[in-house]
């Protein structure tokens, strides 16, 4: 993750920008009605209209079936950006345009992995984004297995000249603890650097999933300060277990790895912007969006086509209902989230002068499953805690869809560069027990998306952003007068 430093002055300035417009209610006056009470009629209308029919699944079908996967630098991503522009214009949205982004351009090329000892066995693999390729003819070497860094160090000189396999298992999904993605993905991201420092010639990583049908999961990796860049790929859970079990039985394993991966000169791409302009404070902005790029496998349906069409359809629903809030709702479809985050960084830089007018930024990038609420983060922790309390009031409006809650936590990768400016960040949370079954694989296809759950998420997002863009005092500020 990127470590971002920011000054106290920036946070204080941003906090002051959200001061209430009027004084607090005098003690002898009745307490103001709750946010939920004030917006119940509007919420009921938005939910009812959205659940009776909307265009989100139709949009997602076009994105997934007609265009397909969308890696940065590909013609498919360019086509998806152009499609989104036209779809937003067709819906009647305002200020629809592209914003230029310069991003990394990594290409996979042909690749394969073959176990050649103790027997011939093709391994299901996907090179990791950012990896270098192998020399012509590939790399053939014995494999050593390590669960983590400590196990790798314990192998000592046995690693030199070998292929390292990090066989770190992702734990089963837990309702309270979540997926366990963070501790596991460490070896996908940094495994090549660890292995290179120990003298390895290549690195293999057990796919980051708790449930597998021999599907490899790709994703980004980083060399950081590595003196040598060695090729690295993910292999399926089953193939990682095959190799590890053979070696535990004292049977040597040799693998041949061939990868044509390479990084080309940076490429020009774009973020997509559209707005539902506010009536009273149009310069104050509520941002919603997802990332329009995807890995070059599957169709990018859950990650993150669904997040994009949720945002697109949220303002479409509001426009059709003539529910125009006091502030502007801005849809942003970020580019290059998967292997660079250039779109998120570019947006924060290009809009730096107006970030003090960004009331909140919401990202949907967790798949299209039953909505469960929002995680909320801010450089001003007290504002985040106040926002959680207010959001829990707002989320009481969704009893017809299911129980939801807000909690302090992260917001999302694309919106994270706005945090130093004091922007309140919100991550759109969904039920996550099966997300990592499909994440970054050939299986991330639209047939895995339930149209009813997509509509539920559109209804939640449309209602929430309408309220946040309309309520007198910005979310996380003092209670409304």
C-alpha cells in the first residue's frame, strides 16, 4: 500500500470547511428529527422505483459480454471508457467527460508452468502483474516450499538457484474477521522480492483464495528495492498443494516456468466523469464510483464492472425520479486501479483545489453481493466516528433489503489519495463469503452476478448518496439544525 503523509493544517482546513451553516438548536427547542425520519419518504420512493426495474444489469451485460476484460493499455479498456461516456450522455447526465491519466502498461504474453519431475504435469498458472518474463527457453529449477518469510529464512542456502513456492493458505471466510485477504496477499505482492533476496531464480505463489476448482488468481506484485527482478506467477491451490505434498514426502520437484511478460512504456488512459448537478451548493461534491479497468482474465464482472454500473445507475435513478439534491453527485470511473492506481492519484491531483469541497467519496469495489453497509475512514478520526453514528441512522431506512451497519474502517484504493486532504472516505460493503472464489480469475464473469442483488446495491447507493448530497450539514459534521 502507498504510505501517504499529510499535514495537520490540511486536515484542520478541510474540517473547518464542513462546519455547520447555522447555530445549534437552543435548549428550549425540540430536538431535531433524525436524518432517517427526514428522508424516509424519499428513501422509500428510491428503493421502490429501483427494485421495480432499472438499467444496471443491461449496462453490466454490455460491459462484460461485448467488451470483456479491460487491462490498462488494452483496446478493451479504451472501448469501455468510450462506452461509459456514451452511456452516461444517453442517460442525460451532466459534465460527462474524460480526464487524462498516464499509467503503466504491462502485458502478459504467452506463459506456462510445467512440473517435469517427478512426472510431467501442467500447472495452472497466471503471471502476476508487473512481473518480468523469463529468459528465452524459460527457467527450469528445483522447487523449495515456504509458508512465509520465517520459513524462507530457515531454508538458508537451500534457496539459492531454486524456484521458491510460497504456500500460504488463505483462511476460510469468517463472518466476524472477514476474508483474511491482507495477511495472505502479502506473498503475492512481495514474494518475489523476498525470494530474490535469498538467491531464488523465480517465485511461485499459492493463489489467494480459500476455495478453488484449480483456478489460478492473478494480481499485482511489486519488486520494491529488490536488487534482482525474478519472474513470479500464481499457481492454483491444488497445484501448490501437489508440489508441497510431494516435497514433504521427500520427493524432489522440478518445474519449468516460461513467461513473456514485460512492461512497455507508459500509456495514456482516462478516468470517466459525470455529474448530477446540485441545486443549492453545486460546488460541494459527493463522489461515487468504481474502477473501470480489470485484469486480463474473465470479464471483470464483480471486480469491478458491478461497482461502475452501480454508480452509473444510481444517478440515473435519481434523475428519472427528479430527485435532484442540494449538492452535486459526481460519478467517477477510475482507471488503472488493478496494476498502478494511476487513476485515483490523478483524480486527487487534478482536483486538489476543490477537495475541501468534497463532502464524501464512496467506492464500490467488493463485488455484487447482498449489501451490508459502509466502512468509513477520515484523517479526522472524530469526524469518522460521528459519520458512523449518522450513517447507522440512515441505514435503518433499508429494512426492506436487509440489516446493514456502518463502522470505522478503510474506504477504497481509488479514493485513498484524497484522504490527506481530509475527505471523508466510505467503502461500500457487501456480503463477502464468495468474492475471493472469483477474484482476479477467469471465473469473474457476469453469470456469477445476481440481478436482484445488483438492484439492491443500486437502491442502497442511490438512496445514500441522495441523502448525503441533500442533508443540510455534511456527514460527520454537527447534528443537523
